[in-house]
C-alpha cells in the first residue's frame, strides 16, 4: 500500500465519514492533511473541492479524497483542474478500475449513498490498486492534451 500523504476535504454531509476515514488512514501509517470542514454546519462544497484539487493539481499532494452528500458535486469541481483524475466511487469495482485504468488521483465518495463499511472497503481497494499503464496511459495522455483551461471545444470543431 502506498503510504504517501493524502489531502482530504468534505462538506457538512460527510463530516462523520471523513472522521472515520482519517482514523483508518492514520492507523495505517498514512499522513493526512485535513482541509475541512470540521463540523456539520452547512457549507458550500466547492470551497473544499477546490482546495483539495488545487493541492493535487500542483502536485503538493499525490492523492486526495473528497467527500460530500452524493459525491457528484465534488467530482465535478475536482475534474475542472488540470492533472486531476477524480473518480466518484460508490462500489469497490469502480475504485479498482479507476486506479488500474484511469490512474485516479482523487477518490470521491458520497456519504449519503454508501455506508461506513463500504466506504472503508472502497478506500482500501483504491489505496491498494496500482495503475496498469500501457494502453491506459495512452488514453490518459489524450485527455491531458485537452489543455489546462478545462475548455476543449475549439479542438473538435
């Protein structure tokens, strides 16, 4: 298992799940930078998605975890950043494939979609699965070539 540090962020709906995940990571010798939120008071999830995605995009951290109610909003926010391959995973298979084929560097989960036991199974699978490279790297290179602006419409007209 890769023991490099992880940055984690969440909204109010996922605060309890984040505490569980941080406990699991630290018990397994993984350093965690927690950027919040640190309570269940309503917040705007993009603020936390932006912080985590920025730190991974600039390579200050190699991996990140984002948690919100459904996981959808956080994955949309994170994937707006260059060098981010955020994968919304609500099952173990998706977590494994997101690493093997897509080299995902941000794991996103929906606290209102999955329970704590499944969340830990997804996390464990994501952490323990390596990228296969090869033909999958060629595919990642194609979407990396779309540009850092996040806009690629002009490349397909």
